[in-house]
C-alpha cells in the first residue's frame, strides 16, 4: 500500500492506475473484471440505490400525518422516536401505487420489481406495490446496506408478517436481521470474556424482539427472518461470536425451534464454535419479559444458558421412558447417531466421550435389583439422568450454583458462612433451603470436612438428589473452576456470583414496588408482598444464626 501511495503522488495516478503500473513493473498480471462482471456490479449498485430510496420513502411516510396510526402502534410497543429512527422503521401506505409513483417514473417499474418492491400480476395488468398498510423494517447486509424489507400489519390481518421475495440481493435463508448493528457490540462483549459477561451474540425470534433488546441495552441481538435457522445463518452467527446464545420463546414451538437448530448445527460444529440455549418462561418472549420484569430478568436468562452438549443429552435422555434394557439400547443408538453427524473428527470424538460418560453414569444411577438404598455421595459433579425439568427462575439457578461452589470448594465455608446465611431459599425451594442449613450446621460444628466427605455427610442425611442438582448447576455454569481450582479464582467467582444474587434481589424488590406504584392491581400487590416476604425471610435467617440465636438444626 505504501508503494501504491508513492506512485499515485509521484505520477498523479489514481489507485487502479498505480496498481497497474506497479504490477507491470513487477511482471504480475492484474485481474480485470469482464464486461459481464462490470454489468452485474452496476446492476447491483442500481438495485441498492433503489432499495435505499424505498427505505427513505417509507420513513418519510411514517413521520407524515398519514403515519399516525403506525406511530401510535410503535409507541404502544414501547418504542421511542430515537429507537424508531435508529432502526429506520417506516410505513407502507394503503395506496396500491404509492411507491411505484414515487420511484417508478421514467420506466423504473422493472427495477422495482427486481428489487422485490413491486408485484407483477401473473396474468398481466398493472403492477402494484408489494408492501401496503404495514410497518416496515429495513433488512441490511453485512455492511448495513438495505437489501430487503420485513413488514408487519397493525392488527391481526394475515399474513401478519411479510418479507421481501428472493431477489439478486436477498436470500432469506442467508441473512440475519440486525447483523451489521450487532457486529461491533458482539466483538466488544467477546473481548470482555469471563463469568457473568453478557453473551457475545443473542439470537431471538423476530424483529420486535431485536429492537426490544436494543432498547434494554442488549445491542448484540439478531433474528432469522421467520424461518428456522439455516446452515448459512449459523455460519453468519459464528462470524459474530464463537458461542452465540439462542433464546427462543418458552412454549412448545420455541422448544421445537431450539431442537431443530441444535440438530442443524451438529454437522457444522468445529473446535471453538458451538451454541448455547436459553429458555424463556412459558408464555414469555424477550419483548414481554423485559416490559414486565425488566432487563435484569433477561440477563439472568442469558446467564443460565445451557451448552449445546447438555441440551442434546437432556433432549435425548428425556425423550422416552428408560425402564427396560431395550430403552437404554435405543437411547445409546440415538446418541451415536447424533455424534456421528458431527463432521469434525476432534469435536466428534469429544461428543462421543461426553455422551457415553453421561449414558453410563445415568445407567449406573438408574438403580438395579440389589442396589444399595443409600448410595455414596458422587465423587465429582454428577450428570443429568432424567428429562429436563421445567424452566426455573434464573435467580434460583444462581442459588444452586452458589451451593455447588461450596460443595466443590468447602474451604469457602470458613470465609463466607455469614454471606451464605442471608442467601435465603425458603420462598423459592424448601429442599435447597434445607441443604443450605445443613451446610451451615456442618460449618458451625467445625467438622473440617473435605469436598468428598462433605458430600458423603449430606447424602447420609437424605439430601442425595439435592446435592446432585446443586453440583449439576455448578458443573454446567462454573465448570472452569473444576479444571482450574485455584483458590483465588474460586473467591473471585464467589464474590461475583453472590454480588449478582443480591443485586437481583434488590432489583426484584425495586421493580415490584415500581410496578405497584404504576398500577396498584391485585397481581402487582401480590408481587410486591412476595418480594418483601423474601427479604424478611432472609433477614430472619440471618437472625437465626447470629451469635446467641437459634441455629438451623435447632430451628428444625
């Protein structure tokens, strides 16, 4: 490049001329575009210019008096003017020829049709605008240039959502809505790394979810265009981040979409590139969750995202009853079919090892005639051997992780017992409240148990299942502390985790109070009372173990 600049200055050449001069001096042939390639590039530029003009047309109509209903709709969805302008939203008027009159004068209709903006009747007749009476969402390429549009009706008319048809610029299965806008934030987040860091990329189901997340501070979200994720879209995701989080709605359709994406990704997995899966509460989407519970609630959901490997195991192990040898044989065959689908040999071998480890551990734990009724505590974080439970509130998962950290690294008990006292479980999960109290009782008795002996003791008092569940949460979300058990790393993780739990509890109470202040309904009243009760119970728990107070064992 330096030589190019020197030649350009010395001989007053443009860039192409300078390259040709230097290549000639070096005896290197410069590739030249053919006439066909130049024509194709010019055609692409013309189509891009047409689509850019269409985006400006739709934007202008949104902010005109005719766009009043559309502006009211967007305001009702929680969007302010800055957000609407940031995403260049627009309005396609009801008039069948509004766009073609504005942009198609002078024989431009064929170009409008080629750009997917005009519909040509099959039987002949006058062409008409492809989009009418809809809110418009420009869809960009990697460079942010408009290449297509998505559109939504204001009501429930069908089809509610409509995308541009396939064009020379736009293939629906190769594009993600919001990709170019998410690129810089995704790179920044990926560079941050570490536990608790916001995911480097988040995949949601629709345009409004992407925009709602942007409004809430999650500027790294993208969405497919109304279809299941394709292989090409997965590759686009991995351009954003090595392990993006797929966040689908918490209903049966969302679960099916997640599993489709999982199986589509399996053949494409390679070292360092995978997926994680976050599950929303039933009946919620990102937009409704953020509007109802705030951004902190969605951040909790992302933090609880499961690796693809865990998702695969849970989906297969929970698919059918495992009550006879044939069932176990069928499960092993399905697992083998899954790992064999992975093209990369290194990743395939690791999945084979992981899935067989899970399989044989689950088989041993399933019980058999003559098996001991009180099995010893597991020597390491256990595997999941049952169908996945219903989605749990993310704050409960964090409490389970905290208990798992203590079970795996009991040296923390000497340093963090007072902190553990105030992390109350009573209003959330009585079994984990019991586990917490038993751990505190061990600490107060100064038994000095190591991790294995502590788990053995807890299992001997009937807490096998609860110990397993806490260790599963720990292994899934803080497994790096198994590989790197450095005490300082453990302490830093513990401080970060408990800080987030307390921040979430404070945010719950503040959010409940704010919701009740806006709308003193019965539902909001119950929510506020529940939040205050949790706070009161945790204060009472602290009093119970304060010097001179009752300990957990006496209270029981």
